[in-house]
């Protein structure tokens, strides 16, 4: 079996590339870092509890190989995450078939001067994105070969857009302009913080792959920073049922209910029970948690994700 490290992005290497890792850890809604939102690492220490923020020192140094893609994890851990967290990834062949249904990159409309620009600018979203294989397929998330997929065989919807950008843009300046447009039109959300970080890393390294393939050199740190900022907005952490930061409803309330004991008066106790109205009624706009905000790049303003749906 090929070594799994080929698909694993080392956070230690990111830490030494300016502030790229800091940017990829930002939660743009809260202004703080993304949270673990999983108990997979809780045994390591209190800083790894589900509600704790993922700090760069927790995923670098001695913990530099802590966060790994699902395909690089031991099979026993994969099965446990499937059992405990319903984590199931889609084989790349299925990803390809599903993305092809909404793809028109081979359509003759792309031959026109405006057709390819419209294609690149089309807004798309991967829900519960995990490591974001529907957006960029650097590797097969269900295989154990540890091999990266050749650029020509990658099937994510952003992969397809970047190939179109490379076809129609010959100068670095023009390529960067339209690659940014492709990234700004590509969204995804995920609950678990480790998966979210991997997804963001996958998008950043995909940019490096296609730029290097086109211009035979790596993009500058300034270019990478500008794309990392887009990625940190567009690939965001969210509870996909409540549209809030995961676990942010816990311990908060929009209603209080007084419980009165049926015991005699001298033993009577009153208890204030805090509940979230959104959680109890199913009303998506009444949650007590922190509602996720995403960037509208065309208007250069943010909106609550829940408001976009309504």
C-alpha cells in the first residue's frame, strides 16, 4: 500500500508559510477559530473538547500528524466515526457521476467569450462537505492507496472550473482573476472541525496544483493568502439543521419555563428550565445559537445563511 502521507497535508508545513494556517482556522462568523465539534480527540486533553477552538499549536509540533484525511486513518477509526458520527464519505466514481448531472463544461456554449465566464461564476454548494470531495477531489476519500489523483482526472465542481480557467486564461494575472471568481462561487459547510480544516486545506492545495500545472511555478505567498481568505469564508462550520455554529444552542435559551413541585408548600421548589425555542418547535429562525454568516462576494456583504434559505 502506498504511504498515506501523500494525501495528508502537514499542518507543520503550513505553519511555516506565513499566516496561512491561522487564516484557515478562522471562523468568520465568530471572529474566533473553528471548534473541534467532535469528541474524537477529547482524550488528549481539555483543549481538545468539542466546544474548544482549534488552535494552531494543537495541530502542529508534536500534534502535527493529529488531523488526517479519512482515507489515511486506521480502518478501525474510520468504522468508529461512521458508527458514532454517521460519517460516510462518497467514492470518487459516485462523486463524478453526481457532479456530471449539473455540469456543462463540455457544452458548446463554453466556446463563446461569455459562456466560460458564466460557467466559472456559477454558484455551487456542497452540503455536509466532509473533506470537500464534491468541490475538489485531490484523492479518493474512500480508498486507501494514499495517492493523489491526476489533475485531468479530478472530478470536483471546482476542479472542472479551474480546468476551464486554465483553458481560456494564459497570463497569471487573468488566471488569478478568474480562479478567484471560481473560488468565490464555490461553497461548502461541515460540522466537524477536523474535516473542515482538511476541506479548506484541500481547496488551498488544489489552487497550488492547478497554478503550478499552468505556469510551472508555485504561486506567491500573497496569492495564497488571498485565496485562503476566500476559502475561510466559503467553507464554513455549521449545524446543517439549525444553521448555527455547532453546539452553540447548548446552555442558551430563548424561553424559560418555571417548574413547580407538587410537594407540600414547605418543600416546594421552583426551577427555571432554559430551552431553545428553535430546538423545541423546529422553527429555524428561533434558535438561541450563533447563526452562521456567509459572504456575498458580488455585494461585498455578509448574510445569515438561514435568511438566504428563506
